[in-house]
C-alpha cells in the first residue's frame, strides 16, 4: 500500500552516478533525504551489453564522502583486473561497481518513478507512480540523458518496429535476424554496429561526416605531451583540464561560451578506441551520407541519402537505429508541471543554474548532464559527480539546518503543576 502525504527535506530524483553520489554525501552529513529511481538503471537498460566505457577507468568513479571507494579500490577488493588507462572498462564491470557503491553508501533507494512535480507553499509535491505524494522542501533532479533522446525529424512518423534510438537497447536480442542500418558517427553508433555485427546481424553504418573518428589507443605519454596537453578526467588539453577541475568557474563565463564549452568539439562525436578494429574493415560503413527522407514500403524502411557530390542513394532495411545523441530540453520532462516549467529560466533548453545547482525556482536543483550549460562539459561524464556531490550536499546541509523550524516547547501540563 502506497504511503501518501509524507514529507522530507530533500528528494533526489534519479539513482545513476550523480544521484547516488549526492545521496552518499547527504547521508554522511545527516541530511534528511530520500532517493528515487532504478540504481544504475540507464546503464542496465539503455546501453547494449558488451559496450565498453569511453572514459578511462581512473575517471569512472562515483563520489563517496571520504574518497575511499574508487573503481580501482572496488577491483582491488575483488582481485579483478584493473589498469588506470590501458585496460578498457566494460559496461558490466561498471554496473557491478555502481551497484556495490549503492549497497555500501546508499542502502535505501526507492525504485519508483516521479510522474508529477508541482510547486506548493514553500515546498514541492512530488507524485510517484505508486500513488505516493511526497512533500519535499528541496528537489534534486538527476535523471541523466535518457529522457532527452534526439531523433531526426524525418523519423517522427515511423512506427517503433521500424525505427528506434540507440538508447533503447539494454539487450540486442530483439534485433537478431533483422537487417539493420545504424545512423550516426559517435561511440553509440560504432558500439552498436560492432556488437550487432559480432552477433551475426546484418548491419550497415551510415555516417553524415566524411570520416569516422575514434579516440586514440591509450599509451604512455611523453613529458612534453603531459605538459602541453595534460590528461584529465574528460580528455586532453588545458581547456578540458580547466573544465574538469573547476566546473564552478564555467558558470562565470558568458552564456555563449558556456554553451560552446558544454558541446566542445574535442569530445566528439568520437568512437571508443577499443572499438575501432571491431568496426573498420568489418562493418560496411557509408561515409558522407546525409539523410534526406525516410519511407516505409512492404514492412521495410527506405532511407533516401545524399552524398557530398549531391548524388542520391537509397538504402533498405528491416529496421533503422538512430544513434543521434541527446539534446537537453527540460520541456520534455513530463513530470514537470507547466507552471513550474514556465518559471525555470533556460539556457538553450537546459536550466540556468546558480552556484548551488539551483534553478530560478527556489529549491529545485538539477545535476548531471542537464547542468552542462551552466557547469561545463564535465557534467556529461561520471567524472563530474565529484563537484555537485560535495558542494550541493554541503550547501543543502547548511541551508536546511538554518531553516529548521524552531523546536516546539512542550505544552504545559497544568494538571501536574503544584
Ligand atoms: C551510450 C552511452 C555511453 C556513455 N558512456 C560514458 C562513459 O564511458 N563515461 C562517462 O563518464 N559517461 C558516459 N556516458 C554519459 C553518462 O550517461 C553520464 O555520465 C551518466 O550516466 C550521468 O549520470 P546520471 O546519474 O546523471 O544519469 P543516469 O546514469 O542516466 O541515471 C538516471 C537515473 O534517473 C532515474 N530516473 C529517470 N527518470 C526518473 C523519474 N521520472 N523518476 C525517478 N527516477 C528517474 C533512472 O532510473 C536512473 O536511476 C554515456 C552515455 C551514453 C548514453
């Protein structure tokens, strides 16, 4: 039976790396909170088994309050193979690590979905899919990328059996025996193409760009390289190093610069280093092909494509997967009440955030990829969990303590008075 009308100081919506890290810090500071969502849910349900992480293992740790449970420690405790850079990190190992982190630091996660969030006097009413209504003084939204899948407008009319987004595959089994076209040039596209090919599925990759780029294989770097282009949690070079280390400084830049940095070209689209040899020379790749239109005929999908010379081409398949990324647009968060939505000041669809990750609606915070237009590209990576977990937990602990209602004096028991 669902409880109703309960109240809490902080409701954390989402139990991925960002929500779990924040909850671990809130717990350590004794801040009253509840966390909702499926622990590591996006990694279990929206990424294909066999995928390798693109981030270095040393930069793929969640943030715990004492910085004592990095991925490296998890692997050492279990005698699992680990290298900071030279060994790829598999999706399954990362999920195991995230779940171990959750059991250790966030033992209670409520596996339910927020369906409506409404402002109310001094708090928020959060309604969940089991009917519970929680009154929360602060709400932190950490729902990741999944609600923001981007599909080309030409695909809007296609039925789900002919077309999907790369973020819909926690298993590739439904694609067995089909003829598949993957559209895209980033790591999701090359990962899916390689993994499907290796399952024996007939797959082609269609790429708009003139070439398919992959990250370089990790290798020991010279002293000169380390000085001129230092490695950091999200890439190489001084710009990315500054973004990774000081996300709080990004907020002070102009809006245009912040948005440019959030989408910085150095971060892709780029295939993962360890996938290159599993794609090139194996999967048929059609480069420089722009999607013109899509039609369906006799249960198949027909793509009309144009190459760089302007010549038209058509391709036919049972199903097309668009690995065309994500675009943050809080208007697509169905749980946001329209009044609330209107009050959230936006930067290109993402919330404009204060130094405390707070939107223009007091008490409503966003962390994770939705914070990238304010705090820079590190928010798009697990490496970025450190700053919001430390900073926001400290901030919430301070403001909630300051505004605790004064303790009520026990009423005088007149009968007991002499
Ligand atoms: C294919 C792919 C590969 C990636 N590879 C890497 C990589 O190698 N390294 C890296 O650093 N980053 C990678 N990323 C980026 C990665 O998604 C983010 O770094 C990270 O997952 C963001 O964490 P998060 O906690 O914000 O969101 P997520 O991990 O997406 O978690 C979202 C959480 O929100 C919950 N949720 C959603 N809606 C609701 C709701 N209405 N009510 C309650 N709960 C809800 C979900 O159940 C889940 O628990 C990759 C992304 C993709 C798509």
